[in-house]
């Protein structure tokens, strides 16, 4: 599994190599995986049942998601795991890949303004 940007509701952000889907599920506290396709470069996993479970609103993840196309009326709860679509040749092949470094850098710079 690829390197992922993990954005927690408390504002903590980590960059982790997730070895398999169990690691993704563990990052989401064993919730059902819901995929949010932001664009041709990145997507995210969140807990599909997070709102029903009453998970905490994740303001940093919500603001990130709004910048990448999530409708303004929607919001993210719980942890969000961001990954990349593009392989080392810059092509989308249907697999998960490392979150692009420019996305990580842009998020960290943006987060300073929150």
C-alpha cells in the first residue's frame, strides 16, 4: 500500500505507509471504507458510517475536501486518509499510489492558515 496523508479530527496529521487495507481500516477505526474521488490525482477514504456513528467533525479534512471538490454543504467526520491515483509513469491504473508530495506540501502550508 502507498504513502498516505492521514488527517485526524484533532488537527494531527501524519504521513504513513499503509501496508494493506487492514491498515487503512485501522486508521479509520475499523469503519466501512467510503472512497471520495477528488480529482485525477487524489482520493480519500473515510468511514462510511461516520455521521451515523456521531464521529467528531474533522474541520481540517473538511476544508481540504472543499478545496478539492467536496460540495460546501457536506463535511467530513472522523479520520480521512488521502492517497494518490497516479503511478510512477503519471498514469491512473486503478490502484492506490502515494499521495503526491505537492498535495502534502500544499496541505501543510494551508493548515498553517486554519
